[in-house]
């Protein structure tokens, strides 16, 4: 792949046939995230976003939540605790924006920014990283089944 | 329905060129993008609008600037829906042929 610069802000969006409330639940409740977020069990409350390994055993760390406005907007700090090499980098920021559309679908936009101090994380989440999460989330909410493979 | 917009957006060389520019460096203004194309500002705006309607480009305001970001998710979805399906089939056909040839040998 060619050199990519300016990965310090990344934007991803997807239309999902679901309500904003369903999308909100799917990004804040561990029983949902386990089915599309690389198996990670993620629990989000007004102050903390807690991440556990797929079997629920290992604590993959907590990051602070800076905006918690169900079912519209969630902003939290990001640390790549799942990978020791990335975990030592500076924290970055992830914003989830959820907007109901006139046709009954919901537009979900993820902005991962403030990545200046985390170049390896930036590289890791770009390309397939967030894309896999978002296409998995869409498939799960629309079909009730996780992405195959 | 959304696939139609993605295919239509990708069917134009100028728009593919714009996506390539954003792939190289994301988060650019209209002025920056325009400077790399032999086209009027209005023409570039029209193409960006088609890309935006297809969800392939997302714009964000940062201060006084409107920045354009490449959103690869719709391409991934088209890939999952249209490419995986047919390539899997082709692989399966070849696998069957291999079995048949080997069995009859």
C-alpha cells in the first residue's frame, strides 16, 4: 500500500436499517459488541468505556467518556489496549454520531481523531479496522446474524 | 438502492480520481482538490456532491473550512455483496473441476 499521510482524522459512515436506539444499544452493550467488535465485550456508561477480552476474563482497560447523549452522540477516549505495541501510544478520540434519516434508516458516523500521538494506532484502525466493525454492526442489526468469516 | 448510487458514482473517471486523491491524503478542502484537476470549481463541486450522495465522501467543518474525507465503507459493502459472492463461486467451480479431473484420472 502507498504511503498514507494525514491519518490523524479518520471518518467512516454507514446507513443502517435500524432505529437510533438500536444502534446506541449495539455500541454501548457488551452482549452486542461481542458479536461484531472483534469479539470484544464493551460496556459504555456516562463516564467510562470498559473493554474486556472476548471471554470476558481480561480487562482490556477503561477510557473516559466525554459525551454521553443517548441515542445521538457518544465521545470517548481511545487506547489500543488489545495490542501492547499500540497501547503505549498517546490516547486518541472516537466520536459516534447517530442520526435518524427520513427513510427510516439511521446514519452512523464514526470520527476517529486526535491521532497525532498514535501513528501506529492510526495505521491499525484505518483500512480494514473500522470498516470491519461498521460493516459487521450493519449486518448484525439488519439480519440478526454476525458477519461470516 | 444505495448500491446504485455507489456504482454510478464510481462509473466516472474524474470521481475515481478524486477518491484516489483523498486516499493519498484525506481531509482536504475543495480548493485543494480543485487545484489538482483541470476543471472548474463548479465541476469539481458537482462531482463531490455525487460522491457525497453515494456516501463515498463525508464532509466535516473544521473552523472555517469544509474538509472532504474518503469513506470506504460503501465500497466494502459493495465488495461483500458483489465481489465475494462471485469470486467464491468461481473458486468453487475450479475446486469441483479439480476434483472431477483427479477422480477420473
